[in-house]
C-alpha cells in the first residue's frame, strides 16, 4: 500500500498500516491545534481591529459556536457518505478559506457569513477522524484516541504561546497562519491518511435518527456527557470570574490554564498505559467524579495555590474522560453509522459549551459560590452513580467479532 491509496483493503490491514494511520492523524491534530492562533484573539480582533461593540463581537462568536454544533453533525454524516478522508480534507480546506474571509471581512454581512462558514467547517474533521479511529480494532482504540487528545493539547499549548508573540505583528497575520496550518493539515490527510470507511451497499444505508432513538445506551451516554461537559467547561466560564473576584490578575488565570496543559502533556502518556485495558465505565465514573470535586474546590478556594490544587484534580479527571471518550462511543457505534455516531458524541461537547456559560454564570450570580460548589460536587456524584449503573450495558456492547481483528 502506498500513501496515495484512498481505501484500506477489506481484508485486515497489517499493524504497520494501522500504526501509520494513527500517527498521521496525530500529526494532523497537532498541526491544526498548534496553528490555531486566531481563536485566542478573536474577541480582541473584532473589538479593536473591526471596532465592534463587545455585544456584537459576542454575537459573532456565538454564531461560530452554533455552527460547530452543525459541523459535528454534518461531519459525521459526510464521514459515512463520502468517507472519512474526504470529509477531513473538505473541513480543513474550508476552514482555511473561512478564516481568510473572516480576517479580511470589513462589513457586518461579510463578518457573519464568514463566521457561519468558520463554524460549519471548523469541526468537520473531528467526527470523521474519530470514525477513522473507530474503524481500528477495538483493543487499539483507547491508545489511538489518547494520542490524538495528547497531540491536540500539545498543539494548544504551542498555539497559546505562539499567539502571544505573533499578535505583536498584527491580527491579520494570525488568520493567515491559522489558514496555513489548516491547509497543511489537509495535505497531511490527503497524502498519508487512507480511507477506512467499511464498504456498505447503497441499499443497506440507514438513517441515524431511527437507530439512535432505539438505542437507550447511546442516548444515556450522550446525556451523561452533555452534563459532564457543562460542568467541565466551567473552567472557561465561572473559574475566571471566581479568580477575578478574589483579586487575581488575568495572568493568574492564564497560569492556571497553562498548568492544565502542562499536566496533560506530562501525565497523559503514563496515564494512558495505566488505564488501557481497564473497564471503561469505571474509569469514566471515577474521572467525572474527580471533575466534579475539582469544580467544587474551585468555588471554595481563594488562594493561587488553592486554585492550582483544584485545577490539578480537575485535570486528572479530564485525562481519564478523554482517554475513554472516543473508544467508548466507538464501541456503541454500528459499523455503517460510525461517522454519525461519533458526530453525535462530539456534539455533546458543543452543547455543553453552550450550556456551561449560561447555567454556570446564572448560578454564580443568583446563588453564589457555595451553590456552585454544591452543584459541581453533586453533579460529580450523580455522574459517578449513573455510569456505575450503566456499566453492565456498556460491557455488553463491547465489540466481539471478526471485524475487530483489523480495519475493514
């Protein structure tokens, strides 16, 4: 097989081909996140460079956020219809074009149109890439998903440092560099990622919704993860408000986020080896409990050391969820619906990203820190109990069959 092949064979692929696929996807995740420098300064670009009001700038960002929900669904559908590889290429190239358009738009209709395009294109690669990993044999999925998460966080760490340096040369440069990174990611996919979608006769293609509505385990896992992400994403909504209320400067919050990234980069590789092969429901249950406890701690501490301790607990839980997230949903996905199932799974993050700032800030504003602490802690306990109750059903859905011995 050469790097120009567009499909892996129906017979099981050799381990070397599967390893090459994983490393190519890992490189893609790193490049796209390391080059994602425009997002960090989008609000400042819109308010300072385009002279929009904060409210209007927030509306533009909300449009992008809403577009990502559609992007997850569309990416999953396209991944099953035109293939994982083609969907990722379309997503990265479309993102590059949308970013250039957004960086150069000088009228509000153009800004909103570019924002819609950026939202719809920006996450197409996620469910398609997840489906490609889901096409791997089940025992290899945990490690593969863990590598992608690690590479994305390493890239995010690079982008946050690089963006702070590059912005001194103007906001426009950030959009061009971000677009170039998306183009490079598309090139990596085109040259090194083979198509992994299992062949399915046209007559056997099924719609997602009827299958999904008859799958209570998938529905339950999706609901659990929406609640989890709503809690976890308090890191970016209420945590900065809590720290500011305690008199900490923005730099202290940036240091906390940097600690999160450093812990992930350092701890995840050994954590991956430790968790691989363990019961997925148990790992998810304990991890979500840790996130709930960490969120609760963040609402009651006041010192820099206290916030660092809270984020450490939070991050350990985040790592456990990230290691098992993709592999668990891949176990639930029928072979012909893997792209759409992974798209539905990814959507739980996007929905949580919408709910987190709305619910968290409202609770903090109307009930105070103690209520936020109680809510995060109780949610962690509830998620722990829910996953323990769901564990037998998840184990029954663990794949056993000839297709799990190789890519099909």
